[in-house]
C-alpha cells in the first residue's frame, strides 16, 4: 500500500507553479502601470475592400485631391494606426492612437515634401478615425478584468503555497530499491542541470551588488524554472507511467514508426502565418506554458528554431506511447490500443503539425500522459497529482484548451480518480490548486486577445450544428473517406461493445473539441487548429478497426487496421513533405540570413507587407533582430541607396491581388512568355525594375494549399516563384525606363 502522505518531490512543483503565477501577475501589473498604450488595441485586418471603400468615401468628402487606391498603406500596432495615402504628387501620413476606452486619444497628419495639396482639418481626421473604428476589429481589456485577476491571483497563490507547505511534511519513508535510488539521483541531477542552464541575464554593468542581478533574473527563476522542472519530472517518470506490461512491447514499434515519419520524412516548418517560436515575449495568444518551455530550450542550441522543431518532433512521437497505454488500460485490448496508436502515428495532419513551432506535440503528449496516469490499474497520489497537472498543461496549450478537460471526462472512467481523490485528499487538493492556477494564468492572458470589443467572452464566430457534426464526425473536408468511415464505425462500436465504449466517448469528444474551429476546415493555415479533433478521431477510428478485426480469426484481427493505416500513409505521403509557400519563405530566409541560426543583424531586408492574412505576418519573427523595411509604408529606395548589407524578398504578398489575380498569371504566376512583372503587385514590380538585384535563391512554391481566395475570383496564382535578392544599389531613372520598354 502506498502511504497517504504526499511526497516532497510532488509538492515542489506545486510551489514552483504558484511562484510562476505570482511572477506573471506582478509582471503584468508592472507592465500595465508603466505602459502608455492603454488597454485597447487593433487586430490584423483582412478586408482590404472595406478599407478602400471607406477611404474613397472619406476622400470624396474632404477638399483633398483624389488618392491612388492602389497605393495606400495601413499599419496596425496595438493601439496605434498608421495610414498612408498616395496622391498624384506626394503622400499624406495619418497617425492616431486609441485611449483605454477605445476613443481617439491623439491624431495628426503630415504631408511629404512634394505634397502640394491641403491638409485635412481635425474634424475630418476624427471622422476618418471613427469610421475606421466601425469596421476594424478592436480588442478592449476592461479595467474590471485586471481587478478580477488580482483577486484570483491572491486567492490561489495563498492556497497553493499553503498546500505545498502542508504536503512537504512526510511522516515516514518507504525503503527504496537500488533502481529507485538511481532514478531519484538522475532526477535530482536533472533538476540541478536545469538550474545551471537557465537563460540568466548577466550582471548589469556597473551594478554595485547582487540586487540588480536578482531583480533581472527573478522572472526566469519564477517562471521558466517551475515549468521546465515539472516537464523533466514528468518525462523522467516521477509520476509513473500508468500500468505498462512486458506484453506492451509492440507499442515501441509504433513509436519508432512515428519517430521516423516526424523526424526523418515529414516537412519541418511553421504551423501558420504567425511564428510561435519564442522570440520576444514569454506568452502568445494561445499559451503561456509552451513559450516558457521554449525559453529554456532554445538557448541550448546555435539554431534555436531548428532545435525546437526537433524537440517537438520527438515529443510528438513520444505521445504514441501514453496514448497506446491509455487505450489498452481502458479496453484491456492490445489490438485496439495498437491500432489507435498506429492511426495517430500516420495521420497526415498530426504528422505535419508535430515538427513545427506549434504547441501540439506538448499538448498531445501531456494530454495522453495524464489520461494514462488517471486510468492506471492503481492510482496513487503521484499518479493523481501528475495526471491532473498534465491535463492542465494540455488545457493551457490552446485558447480553447479548457474543452480538453471536458473531453477527457468522456474518455476515462471518472470513478477511480474520484475514489483516489477521496483516499489521497492532500494530493487531490494540490492537483486541484495547480490546475486552477494554470487555468487562471491561461484565462488571464490568453482570453482577452480573443475578445471582441465590449465583450467578456471570446468570439469564435457563428457556429452551426451541421458544421460541428461535419468537423467532428463526418469530416470529409480534411479527412479521407476511409478514415471517416472508421471513425463512425468506432462510434457505433462504443454502443454495441462494452469493451470498445471508448470509441463512442472519443466520437463525442470530437464534437466537443471541434466546435470552436468548425467554421473553417480547409486550407493549410487552419489545419493546425484541427489537431486535437483529429487526435480524438484516431481513437474512434482505432476502435472501429478493432471491431472489424473482432470478426476475423485471431491472427488476422489487426489486418483491417493495418491496411487502413498503410493506405493513409501511402495516399498522403506527398503531403507530409510537400513544400508550401510560407514554409518555403521561412527556410529561404533562415538559410541565407540566419546561417547556422545566427541572424545577420547588420543587414536590412526589404519586403512588401500587408495588414491582412496574405503572408507571414511579420518577417522580423523569422529573423529576430534584423532591420526590416516594409515598402508599403517606408521608402525602400532610400534604404537601398544608403548601401550596406541589403536584401529584397519577393514574397507571397507580391502575388496577392485585392480583387483578382490577372487571368494570364493564375496557373503559373508568370505570363505565357515567362514574364513575372505583370503578375506582381505594382509596388513589387517597381522595386524589381528600380533596384539593382543579384539573385540569391528562387523557389517555386505551391500557393494553393495555403491561399487561394474565393473560387470564382482567385487572388493568388496557383504556383509562384518567390525569391530572395541581394540589393547592390538603385538604377538610374533612365536605366529603369529602358528596362520597362517592350523588347
């Protein structure tokens, strides 16, 4: 019998996580007190037509000359906006800022030296700002949210620290075997190594004592340390593994297959248009936990981005083992568990998204490990604490992650964990405290980013029952028909077979985790959101394949599932490594401007940007520290003429048309004669005619899987030649004109 007291090793993470929440809240309060940006900010916009119509209407109501509606620029930076209007002669730069109530705090206008027209008066400028606010997506953080967060922080910090201190007392010790002593030594050595390798800030120059160093490194010690230590304790077996048996060895073969696919075959890249490697802030709009882990791991390698892709690839492969163990424990069926793990190992969406910058490998590994611990044959205090906290880690890897907790109740038998909680009340209290801490941090920081103006709940758009059903169960938009049939069969298996009832629970779980993302189920830029849904579908599909095999002789019972998995792998093998546009841009820039991971910060990069979802949102995320010049709002010719190390990127933004791509460019991104300039945005074409460019690399990319626009009005070509050029100067006007003459 395990003792009812909870060990210090399990209580220590509780105190660490309590310290994490304390630091995050204090840092947020300090930042809010010292910031002049207020609590109102703009989100990126993708409705260029609405903005153009607004500008045209406003321009017609002012005594300004007509502006060129092809050469306007819009820059959104939190609560600030920068609008550029190009006229026949010169341009106007209009800037304004929002106050905490989302009203216009300040607004000004400046004309370029060659602008000869009148300047709009303040009334006209305010009218423009107010009309723009009506169509913009504005996020407002209400003052009461900060007050609620402070109360929440105080209550749970005190509760968690009290529980941690209470649990640190141990009444008696159990004798340990030699293996137990060795494992404890390895874990202790790992914790010491983590402490030694933390990304400490150096002592400030001229500092009189150690106080400045402590203040500079308190955030690291109070945030990165507890998260990393808990992950290490989890992966080193501090909380156990569930109930493995020697007969479970075939799961290792599935793990090796998953590892080979993710690390040896699949494309390593970025999950979407936003870069989610750690690069300037410790949390992003979906997670706090994942960036904190990245903050520890990335400095360990010369190329931090490449390292994290490999870490995520390996962690995503490891997730097959706890998934197998969880299903075997729930069904007592090795065949069903193997088939579930196999479908998880080969599903194209999961394989594509594992070795990226995203949190999905951590999410799934933590989720399945938690389920395995909470469905073990015997649930002790270590399993109870570790399982609940791991579910909390999974729930805080995505904005909608709290739904994973709901889905978990559909997958496990909740009676054994509840019985264990009654037996080990201290462990249950500690687990509940840490879970609530994690959820509190998650809600406090991630939810407000998704709030519409004036709302207290995140906005996920209009959802219909048909969309939810189609995404969760009949998901032909992004799944193969054979796989969907197995998912439906697995749902039925849970109704007719007590042994396979997990299939029905997993089918219900697909509806729970799929409904926030059911509005958009096609295209590479949204496929990553479907990973949790697909993970639940693999459980149902494995149950369906096991039901089919139950009708066959014992030696052939795996045949239907093996055939289905082999078909998925063969049919979608190309998708696992096919180049796509945004990943090609990422690697082209990293290979040449960050060789070996060292960004060439002395260089400048010229590129066309847009305030819409038309390309990677910010190329500075790909190359942290490089000087960026966005040519829609800056004078790139002047930057090139200044000399030095200058590069120009012909990106996807250059091929985007706000109305429709030129008909002769839709298929290939070039005309029938091979000319690329007529297929580019006029601003990119002008740059390529005016700058002295030396090609560095050109890549032919498949744009359609990422972007395609409305079916009847494609806004990108299907195939485009993105390129990186070294800039050697600016052509003389006469030379540029000669280049433009027909040959």
